[in-house]
C-alpha cells in the first residue's frame, strides 16, 4: 500500500513539474515554475485550480479558460486589488450565470461549478496569488482576443 501511494505521489509530482517548467501547447513562453513561487495561494492554485485552469494552455482540449485569461477579464472589470479579490472569492464560491465576465468561455466550457470545498482562507490566498502574479500572455492570445472581441488586447 505504501509503495502504491508513494508511486502515485511521485507520478503526480513529475506531472506537475513537467507542466510547470515546460512550454505548453506552443505558447512560446515558459510557464512559471510553481515550486519557485513563494506565495501561499500558489499551493492552493496548484492543488485546486490548475487541473482546469492552466497558466497559458491553448483552449484546445481544455476544460476551462487559462488562468492568465481569467485574470485579464477580472482585472479589467475589477482593477482595484480588494475588489478583484472579492470578485474571485464570490465567483468561485457561487458562480452566477447572470453576472458573467467571460461569456465566450461560459459558452465554450459551461458555467464553472461552485468550489465549496475551498475554505475562505484558501479562496483569499488563491485570489491574492492571481492578482499578485504577472502572467505572461502567450503568443496565440492576441489573435484569439481579436477574433473574440473584434479588437486587439490592451
């Protein structure tokens, strides 16, 4: 039993390391190595969010929009740190189909399920991590944004 658990943990660690330190889907930009980020929210993101919201994965085969895109949309609507954090916390607890900031993503992926298993402290930490982290937009994003919005991203 211990060997199986140890083996599974080793495989998970390798997968996380591979996803974190290599380029994804030809983005042209390396993805941040989470092990080097010393932010409490990085651990929450890694365990609760990353399986759906990769840093910069192109949407093909994805189940949710990439994290940099989520941040981009939320920060445009809520540029102040406190408001941004509160919006993320509120949304993750109870996504509201009548208050969507990414209608194209909801149309493509469906409404995000509520993440009731996350504590308020975890939600606060991950929202702060998202706000505080400068995610590099991948090369493919400008073309995608223009196709979705009819203009170049700012």
